[in-house]
């Protein structure tokens, strides 16, 4: 047990009584000493926490990444974006996601390209227009139904989307027994 942990365990936290009258100099000193004692304990605990976090945190991050890779490589399908790896008493479940965004300038360029190609109806099928563009729920189906777009339009359409992988989530938990 570290010195800070021992100090924390041994600390006698005192409640400060409401001040109803002016304290004498002796009480001021007693309050000041108690404050400094508690402040020192908290500071030592912060230093101990930082040291433990530095030493163990890096190892924990490496293990986290290794477990994500393990589940990614050897886990079975669990849900749409999740994989699971079973042990005897524990299981590792990782969720892999991706978010997307809409590049409004690219959508506008697509709009102009579609207008020049006299195919502006496609824009309304792909996006809903508000103050910004949002992907229509059936956009993938619309693109499939449209068939092959000319390369220029296909590239303009692809430029509208930005895909960002999300940080994989890991859940290390006891196995459920049924």
C-alpha cells in the first residue's frame, strides 16, 4: 500500500461546525492545520493516482488494443456491428462502428453536375434538404436502382460522403450462465 493510500485510510475527516462566533487565534490555527493536513493527503493521493495511471494506464491501453484485435480476428458474429469471443468464465465483446458526414460543398457540386446532366431529380432522392444535406434513408437503394452513373457523376456523388471509423468499444464481462 502506498504512503498516500495509507494516509487516506488513516485520515480522520472532520466536519467543520458552522461558524457562529469569531474564533480565537488558537482555533484559527487548528482549522488551518487541519486544512493543510487534508490538503496534503489529497495532493499525495493525486500524485499516487497519476503515478499508477502512468504506469498501468499505458499497459491497459496496449491490452485494450490487443483485445480489440483479438476479437476482430477471432471473434464470432454477435450483432450487426459486434463480435464476441468466449472464454470459460469471461467473454470479450467488441463493437465496431463507423459514422458518416455530409460534405455540403460536395453536394452542391453534385447538384450542379446533375443540373448540367439534366438529372436533378436524383439529388432529391439521395438527400433531404434542410439547412444542410442529410442522407436519405433509401439512398443506397436509389443508387442501385439508377444503375451505372457516368464516372463524373459517380465521383461527385462519392465526394459527398465522409466516413470516419469510430473507436471500437470493448466490453470485458463475466459470462452469462443460463
